[in-house]
């Protein structure tokens, strides 16, 4: 029998909670949020699925519901929302979140390990989550799929064509990061989910288009909620609640209208220029006959005070109201300020269907057209844009007419056809109500999707795009670890001058170590030099490497070394590399090391031991000196690194990330730059051949000073701590 699936869906921006989604609140809370929530709900009901977790951002903002600050929200016994804090507590637009994504990945990884909820499959939604999924997938060796929802390439293109300045756009929308994330997702995702076959074509603009694999799976709708207008609720309490909602929907619309009994031309979308609502008002406003036949009702998001809204939404709404005024549509047009998206949208469609109305969507391009199937399922005929997804829906469902969204005559003709011909209205209405159940339910979507996952996982032992994924030795990190040995290299693991005492025996212990023991190398060397030692000395592979004096962390499997970007992100705060180099240039007794010794978070010098003067360095660094760690070692090397960077902090960071108690760590070293590893509850081993800086150390409860040198000293320490017999 196939193992049941644990699936993690990642949706970083917007607002997600178990009760009452705030759809239409702003540009980040549209169809995507609803899609993900419903996908998760129906996935959790599938028999092959063990559990579904939605990972999103934790928001603790007094302007919003306190529900968004609950770390784990249980939706049902197989579905929960897991909120990861990063970039402060305030709600932020998606464009502002790019710089914090490595911190999100870190937090998600920590959370997964802590709660032992390692997924079998990850699915990311939108480019920011694609970035996070690619990172998690690489480190955890878990396959992922991706849904784009919208693409950066076209958004940028459209804005540049409308005359916007490229530099300003980059500042606001972070297109470089977004498009790079989209390219990487195409390369690394097992497959990309699109809503339609046409949508696959849109990815051709990307360099990595050929590397992607694509599956068109139509989004579903909740056919329990979007029922035909003639459906009667049997449960008397639900029936009562429904009747109340319907009353309020009718009230919110009819207060605008002189004759509320006429059929309704209904539009429902975000106030977005692209949704082309102005064309609908133009068509209606210019046609007196259409005005006498039907009222126009537009739900354009939720608004309190237009003046306080984001610029783009403010402009769209202002234009709609000005057009209403221009054509004097008072009493004929309703533009309600708000609606309860979660509970009222289905009622709005049914209300319009009861009035023998028609639903209109004239978007310039519609990726899929969720509103087209929602209205169809309610028995409401549609007049809809031919650009994009609807041109695949209408031929299948036969529930309305396709039009060019910029051809006013075509739109007018289609509206009149449906409103004046009762047989046509009924034909479209009945087709919609029956065909949606057949082709566009969430159940059919989820069945198709789970089949694809199972097929993918059974293709190979891992189901992962082999050519891209380094299969990191992470299984050790995923398990409960009793001991993590972190050892310095030069002078500790190896000491050629002393012919490496104990090295052979220690290597044998490390090669045969059980899954309860992890091993890391920590060195002042850069990665290339650490690799060289591993190869030359034929060391068993470490689970990770802390190198360049604690400024970099890598995971390893021998062929590939993956940088922990979360650590790099953590170091970047308050570090001004160029400024430090500049301030140190007049100090005579230091000389900058070669290019390969440097990295973004480490500045390396040689120094003259006779003239070493710590106070002179501090004076040169000025007021910022306390943000910098100054590390002299072996009487000749001098490193300047961020205060946060050190072997000790890197160990702490790794232990947090992989839920390893610090008291399970044993660190071994021989020189000044190793002292930092022996902090807190870490157990230390100082080898017998220690440098002058460590001459005064004596054995205590948490530090063991070995008599033997190098590897032999490490073995002595491991016996002292009863790790080996």
C-alpha cells in the first residue's frame, strides 16, 4: 500500500485564516488566497492524503484580526495553517517581503524539524513562495510543484509599455528578484500547474521554459457553496441564515436603484485597471435601451474611504464614479462599498440569476476565469472576455458568449441577446449549472493533482529532478541527534608537524558513526581549502561545514555544497564591508590577503606579530567597532567579520534550525578563534597541542583540556564525555 502523503502548501503573502477570508481587501487578497484555501481544504479530504499544512507569514498587527498572529491554527483534523514570523509584525505588501525570504525559509525549516512534520511534497504559490520552496526542496531533498498565479515578466512589460520608469519599477516591485525566482522555479520544480493549456504558452518568455514540465489542471469551485439559484436548503437553520444573507445582499444593491426589480448586469472583481470595468460602464452608459432593460451592478472590492486607498485602486474607483456621473446613471447603477466575500459572493450570483440577469467579465486578459465558473454554477449566464482561460471554459460549458473586451458593439450585442431571449437565457443557465459539476469541481481537480504527485514520487526513489538536486546527507539532521561533534581542522583534526596522531582511529569512528551522531567541520579556511582537506585526507563527509571563520555554512554530499542563505541573511544586518576596508587602509602592520581568502562577510589580513595593537584597530574602526569581530590567529592571520559571525554563533544557528540541544554539541579546537565555540552549554575539547592563546585553560565541567595532541586529543575528549567507549 502506498504511504499517505503529507503535503505543505506555501503561500507567503496576503491574509489566510480559517474563518472569513478577506478577499478584495487589497491587491494581495484576491483569487489566489481563495484558491489556496479551498485547494488545501479539498486536498485534506482526499483518501491518499495524511495531512496538509499551509505555511504563511505570521502577522501581529493591531489593524488586523488577531487570528493572523496564531502560530498554528487547526482547520480540521487533517489541515492546519502554520505561521512563520519574519520581517517584523506589521502586515506588508508582497513586494516588501523579498528581502526576508531567507529568514522565512529558516523559520519554516526550524518549525518542520521541531514539530517533526517533514513533508513528502511541497507546493508553492506565486514567485515568493517559489523561491522558498526551491530552497527548502534543495536542503530537505523533498520534491515540489509550483503555481505561478501571475508572472513578473508580463507585469514589468505592461508597466514599461505604459510609460513607467524602469528604475522606479525595480525599487517598487523588485522585478529582478521575482523573475530570477521564477526562472529557478522552472528549473527545479517537478512540474508547474497552470489553469489552462493557453497559460503554458505564457512561460515561453522565460529562459528556462524548456526545463519546465507543465500540467494544466482547471481550478475547482466549491460546488457545495455555488449552487444553482433554484436550489433549496433542507437544513432549516442554514435556510434561515441563507435567507438573512440574501436579504442584506438585496438591500445593499437595491438602495442604489429606482427600479430594483429589473434584471441585473453584474460585474464582480478587484478595482484593477486590467479588469476593464470602465468599458462596461461605457457600453451601458451609451445605450438607453440597455438601461431600460436592466440595472448595472458592480462589486469592485471593498472600500471604506477611496481617498485613503492605494494609488492604483483609488484611480480605478474614481474613474468608475466619474463615468457613472458622466452618463447620469443614478438609480440605474449600483456600486456597493463592501460584501462578505466568504459568504455572500455565491448569494450575489444567485440573486442576479433569480432576476434573470447576466454576469460580465471584460478583463483584458484572464488567466483562468474563476468568476466565470462560479456564476455558471449558480445558473447565471455570462458575457466574458475571449482573451485567456474563458475561451477554454465556454466551449466546454456552453454557458454564455465570448467577446473582445475592447469591442463595445460586440459586448452590447451579446448582452442584449441574452437579456431579450428567454430560451437562450435558460439554455446558458442550465448548461452552466450541470457542466460545472462535471468539469470544474474541486474534487476532480484534487483527484487529478494527487495522481500526478503519486506518479511523480514513484518514478524514481526520490521523485526529484535528479540533475538539479544535490542529495544532501540530511537524513541525519532530520532525526533526533544525541551528539554533534564540531571540530576545527588545522591543528585540531590534522597536525602534519606531529604526523597526525590518532587521525586514523578518529576517521574510523566518524565513518562508522550511527544516525544518532552528526559531524561538522569548523574552520578559518574557505570552502575550497576545506574540500581539499576532505579529499586529501579521505575524511568521511561532514553533515555540514562552518568555514571562513564562521561566516559561511554549507551542507554537503561530496559533489555539491549548498550555502545556507538564512545564515548569510542573518549576517548581512549592520555590516558595512567597504567602510571597514577603507578605515583600515592606513594601518602599517597589516597587509590584505589574496582575493580567494576574502568573502562578503570576511575581510582577511596578514599581520606583523611584533607590532600587533588592538587599540589602534578599534580607534581606526571608529564608533562602529562594536559591530565587528576582530580575530587574530596563529600569530599571522587577522580576520574582521560581522559581530554576529563566529563559529560559536554558527553552531547556535544550526542547532536552532535543526532542533539540536546545545548541550548535545561537543566542539574541539586548538587556537584563539575556537574559544567562541565553547560558549553556553556546549561541551568543549581543547587539544594538547593548543596555541599560546589557550595556554591558561584548565579542565572544568564544560571544557576538557586533553593531554594528547590533535585527533588523539579529540578521541581522549570524546571518551571523557562518554560519547565513545
